[in-house]
């Protein structure tokens, strides 16, 4: 489910390009991020939904054919190895399989970890 090369202007535009079941997952992740950090700003960077606090990147996410990728959380795998090692991808990125329940509690934990680094 790779996205064609498109310039997205908003997170809504990005999410709308996927099938309904993937849109639901992406919206859930978005909601978790927003509820964890009410002052977070969302944008598009590297053609992915990006969330920033005080101008600094907290986390990115993107949908692929078989997984949801979480980017920009490289230190989280080392901080929570027991919980995240199964999802570790290249360069400290995380890959959550689309065909499994999304571990939203882990995503919330990653966001809190990233925010603590910023603050």
C-alpha cells in the first residue's frame, strides 16, 4: 500500500489516500499522539504526518503495505527494549504490523519519551 509520489498539504490529505481500515489505524495513532500532547503541532515532513512540540520533532508515522512505520524515535528502542525490540526496524524506526492490533499504549509511551527529551 505504498503511496504514489504526491505532495501532501495536511495530515488529513495523507490519511485519505489509504483504504478505510488503514485510515482508521492512522486516525487512532493520530488521536493517541494528540491526547498525549495537547499542544502538539501537526504537519507534513518527508511526505509523512509529523508532530512537533516547540518547533522540535516528536514523531513521524507512515503507512506501508504491511506495517505502520514510526520514525524519529530511535532512543525509544533502547529505553524500552522488552516492549519494542519485536518492532525494531532499520535505523531505530519501528514497524507495527497492520494485521495485528495496534499497540497504542506503546505509541503513547514513545510519545511521552520523546516529549521528555525535548523538554
